[in-house]
C-alpha cells in the first residue's frame, strides 16, 4: 500500500504561476518585472504578463490548456458563437464562457477566464477525455472581440434608440415638440403684421429682448471674472497603487490617421497601471485608414480598436453610445484624437470623484498648444482660457449647471448610465449630458491638470467647428425647454437661469450681434449728421451700443483675468480683434440656424494634424 504524504513545502499560487510561465517559454526577466508590478499593483503575475504582451498571453493559455488536456484557440469566428446576440451580456461582451461550434462541426464549451483566474484552472487537474473533447480554452480578449462583432447590430440599435425609447423628451432626434413649434410659428407669422402696425415699437421691443440675453451673458462673465481664483495644480494626495480602481479611456476617431501615433504616445504616458486601464479606440468601420494607422503605432494589449458599423446619425455621441456597453470599470474619461492629457490627470480626477459622492463628472481644462501660430489660434486660446479657467470653475464652485467641454470629461460610469448616456442625435453631447446629470441631482466638478489641444488652423475649419457648437447649443436649449416647469423643479431657479443664459443667451447673442451692432452704428451716424432722432431711436441707440460694448468688455476682462503673464503679452491684439471675432461667431450662428432647419444631425468633422506646440509642465 502506497501512502502519499503531503508536500511539506507546498508551492504558493505565485510560485505556481512563475513555474508555469517559465515552462511556457516566457523569459525570466519578463517574469521578474511582471512579478514586481503584481506586488506594486496588488494584482497577479498572469494579469501583468497578459497586459504586457499578446505573445505572453498566448504562451500562458497554451501552457494551461496542455496541463488540462484541452485545445487552445488562437482565433474565434464570431458566427460560430452559439449566443443570443440581443442578450445584455453579449452586447456588453462580458461573458466568461460561451458555447461555440468548432470547425469539425462539434459543439464545445469555450472557457475564456480573466488572466487573474487562469491559475485557478490548474487546480482542476487534467480533464477526462470526454470532458476535454467538449471543452476548449481561449484568451478572454479573443472571446470579447468575437462577442463585440457578434452583437454589433444589436449594440448599434441600442446606441441609436435607447435614449429615444427610455427618455423621448431628452432626445434631439426631433427638433421641436408640438407647443414649441406652435409658439415659433405664431411669432414668425405675427411679426410682419406687428411691424406694419407699430414699426418703431416692435423693433425696440425685439432689441430689448435680445439685449436681455446680451446683458445676462455680460453679468455671468462679470461674476466669473470677479470671483476668479488662481489656476494652480492641485496636489495629488498620497495613494496606494493597489487600491486604484479600473479606468476606461474612450477616444472616438474618424479620419484621424495623421494623429494616430501622437494619440497612442499620449495615452501610453498616462500614469495608471495598464493592468487596470482599458483604452477603447472607437473608429468607424468605414475608416480602415485610421484603424491601420493605430495598429501601426504599436497598440499595447490594454488598447483596443472598436469598429462602429454604419447606421443612424454619423456623430461622435453615437459612436460613444455604441462603445458604452463595453465599459466594465467604475470610471470613464473621454478624449479627442488630437488630445495630449496631463499624465496625472486620471489620478486627480479619481481623487476628486472618490472624495465627493455627489460628483458624477469632472471636467479637465483644455489648453491650446498652438496659440502662437496665428491670430485665429490666439483668439481661440484666449476664449478657451476664459471658459475653462474662469467660467466653468465659477459655475462648478456654486453647484450650478456646467456645460461640459467635448473632451476630458471624467465620469462615474454608474451615474452616466443611469442618466441614459449620450444623445446620438445631439451634436453637442457634452452640454446635453451635463444638463441631464445636473437634473438628476448630481454635481459636475472641475480639476486642474489640463489637456493640450490645437486650435483650428484655418477660418474654414474654425467656421465648421463653431457652427456645429452653435447648432448643438440651439438643439440642447430646445430640448431643455420642452418641459420647462419640470426642469425648473429639478435644477432650481439659479441653474434654470444659467441654462438659459449659457445655451440660449450665447446663441441668441451671436445671432443678433451684427443686427445690434449695425443698428447702433447706423443710429450713431444719423446722430452725427445732426439729424434728430425720435425717442424710440435714441433708446435703440443706447440699448444696442450698451449691450454690444458691455459684451465686448466682459469677454475681454474675463479672458485677461484667466491668462498668466506670458499669455498676456500682446493681448491688445486680442482686444482689438474681438469685434471681428464676434462677427465671425455670428456668421457661424446663422449658418447653424440653417443647418438646424435642414441638416440638424450633420456632424462637420474637424481635421487634425500632429502637434508641434508646447508640452505639459509638471
């Protein structure tokens, strides 16, 4: 009789992993480096090795499969998966196993455990011949990629229709609801008759209405300038790397092959353990050039391309909604293709959100790196400084509605999903989701570590981008006012006023600016020629001149207070060109109005080039 004695020195899980990795052919130096990362990150050896290299992932899975007597797949045909494509788990590509039809026609259970659970299979021991014949092994990455493809149609349908079906009043798929269309129709139809009846009174009344929006924007900028605080980087509090949560980075790209390498380099520089980082590069399936450029840039295992099939509006929020079910981490950040975020930005955002449960999102400031390339870029940079260093922090400190920027938004994923995600039909999905988060009782905060971007390099590119923003503001304002009483009850009077100032006020001010400026100059010319003006015309002159001048001054003063000493050099050029810049914004507003009527969901792409601008300062 043979007696088996227990091993007096049983191997630990880590030692078993190391021995298996060596036996699989992983170099000893790589094993030592991964073991060190596993200790630092409170993870495990297999996770760190699989995060480092697809080759190591293949070697490890092959070794485990041989120990169990299983076949290991190196590719999975999405059509061979025997799953329900409309099932939420399939749409989220979050299944640890699935039945699959093998090339020989047999059906097998496909096991695709997370690398951290791979070692647990070793304790099972070799399977029986019958069990081994009905089971196969594959990396979780391959099963997830196959599920993404298998459920692409269902995921696309959910991306397009989820918000319409769950919150129809929040969707910009329809321009105006019934009562809004009726009121606008009455106003448009009655204006000519009112003008014929009382020409001076009707014109004065219209200008007074526009002046109310002008002066409300002036007041908001004045308050922001008066309460301006110095813009300094907040310190990162001490933290344990092992307690860092999972973080997803999502980048929507379309025709961005020129900046693909720059983007990958910027994302690699983020200070977050790659084993806890999931980077989704969301591309259009009809854009193979961008996907090829990303692959050529050398994507590490934690960066993955997600191809969005054609269908529905071709907008950034539709692409984001397509990828949202694939997010499995508690936090998510959005970047644009040309972005270079500060390496510590994720750390600051995580600490800000984890410190205050009421915060659903934080906005990082956007700094323009090519501000000295042209006067247009300089004006754009000054405008961004006023917005991201002055106005948004002012709103966030007071708990008011914060219109998010289109990039560098860090979200609490659970709260984002509870609000319905992004509206695929809204071309300023950032302003829209900021309002819906606020209406749900959440706060939006700001952080200090910036993202570097480049300003448009031509007037034509600037005009298309600005028209899209103006159209989106008009869309979001119309959606917000579909149920004004409900919105007022949800966000309170101060935020309700802020919404109308930031969305309606900014748009209507830009739309009416040339009319008010032209009227003021015309009345002043008549007065200078010694022609007498009626009382109504004198009021019109005072009203328009005051509104336009106050708007210029508020914009210039807020911008000045947000710039540092170096950025203020040559500021007189910005001040001198402000009227011309505002006239350009007005043209963009009128262009946006036309598009709102005939092409409401058109997304005019902003092209990007590799940057040669400034870099981040520590």
